[in-house]
């Protein structure tokens, strides 16, 4: 919603996913004060599976379970990307958002 700008604020709720096939790298915790001064990535979520379909399904579940309250996140944007046929079929590049836009992916 904020064009991926850093979302300063306080994490009033922080419930990261705990799914099989998911790795979470983060420094976030309940009551953490997210500063406005630099890239404020809260977490990196990595999914793996026996194939692309399984990895995508695991990531979708992890994002559904990930609950963050107190700051805006880009979880919804990631859900739209994962749900798109372009992503599911592997027809994307790192320029996806610049060329297509997240809203165009919502089907």
C-alpha cells in the first residue's frame, strides 16, 4: 500500500509462521519498535519443496499464517504474486512488479 516504503511503528502482534518447509530469518518480536530511518525489512520467509508447486503452496500457507499488527506489511502483495498464473508457471523475472504491477496480478 505504501509502494514498499518502510513502515515505522510498533509490532503489537507478531506471530510468524511455523510450517514445514519454511525458514524464517527475522529480528522481529512483539513490542519491537520499527524505525523509519532505513530499510525496515521485518522478515525473510523462504519456502522449499519437492517441486515448485509444493514450495508455492507452502509459502502461501506461511503467508496466510503470518500475523503482524502495528505496521503495514507487503504480505498481501506477496499473496497476489504467488496466486498469479505468471508466477505459478515460472514466467516471471525480478522486473515483475515494475513491468506488470502487483494489482494486475490479482485474478
